[in-house]
């Protein structure tokens, strides 16, 4: 399909103020869901990140890798187990998590960005003591699942200052060197807050926050963080959306200008969100 010149020019003109807004600003993108496993969507995400970098946006990419971890656990005969949306991580599983996230997924993303003309540097929370954590305490023992105590942003900013996109795998250590699995949404929110990011973008497999979870037309486009407790009481925020939205609220309260949950199943959803009038998904401000 040939796009008329007047439509192309209108798109570029509409994008200009947003390019100016985000120029030299930090945007943290949490990459996960179907966009990580679908090759077409993966190419779109990589090209979006490279384009943003070329127009002066300082992108930090934080990633999970649940499907790849599940696949590797299945290969070695370990059953995947989840409790309240978090992966139960015993000593064997944490070794697999570290290997898959820091070794396989992280380096593949760096290579994909390079293939699209970008410069990326792979790292994980263990590198340079970037993320210090302790064992997550709760009603149920989740094994080696960590809760973040501290984020040292220097390795991240050093990479940015040298022209690289930091690609961060969410594994970390405690003060004794024990490795822990960190929820990627939580890590992205903490990193965004410590970097005083302009925006935190969480990619998911749903449109955003819906008033009716079975009806995409009921998308709530903007939420004040003060409204979140009321929406929880109404049952609009429930289940697996609770921890994700709690991360958004925490990031905003700690100084991130805006956070947004977007549908990673839509090609170029990052560009639509950041560089257009309409945006996409649910914003938390």
C-alpha cells in the first residue's frame, strides 16, 4: 500500500513535538509478553527502540523471559510453578533463570538491536552490583525470589553516556552473593524511579486497564494514582493487574513523570504511545 505524501507529512509533523519532548530524556521500557515471542512484533519493537535512540531518546530496555524459562525448565524436567503471579524459584530454578535471562535472552536482544542498526549493551542486576536485593518475605515461601533494596544507576548511565541502549536482565544478588529472580515489572519501576525517567512503558498482552476485562472498548486511557484504591475496591483492578499497576503507582510517586501500560501485540505500539497525539493503553499520572 502506497501512503500519500500528505499523510506522511502529517504523521511526521504530529510526531515533532513529542520528539522534542523526549529528546535527551530517559524512557524505561519493560519488554515482555507476546512481543517477545512473535518474530514480527519483536522486529517492530527493536526498530522502534533504534528509531527513538536515533532521535535523541535515552532508552533503557528491561526484559523478562518467562516463555524461554518455561521451555528450558521443561527440557531439564523441572515443573514451572507460580504463586500469586510470581514464579516459585528453588535452587535449581534460579540457576536456569540466571542462565536463560542473562545468557540467552539478554544477548539475543542485544544482537537484534544491532541487526536493526542500534548499539546495545547487555547487562543484568548482578553486574557491577547494579541491583542489591533480599529474599522476598510473604505468606508463602517463593524460594529465591528477591525484593530490591538498592539500584546503582551508574552502570546504566555509563552505557547511555557512551551511546548504548542498556538491555537489563532482572536477576540480582543479595549482600552475600546469592542470586535471586526479580519480577521484571518491579525492576523496571525501581530503575525508572532511580533514573528520574520521563516515562515508564510496560508492555503487556492486553489493551491496558479495562472497566470490563472482557471488552476492549472499555479501555481506561488515564488514571490518577489517587484513583487506584477505589478502582481496586470496585474490582476493576484485580488479579494479575494488581502488581503491575502497583509498580506504575510506585514509579509515579517516586518521581517518574508518567507510566503507561500498552498492548505489545500491536506493531509499533511504543511509537504510537510516545510519538502521537492519541497514545495507546492506560496512562498513570
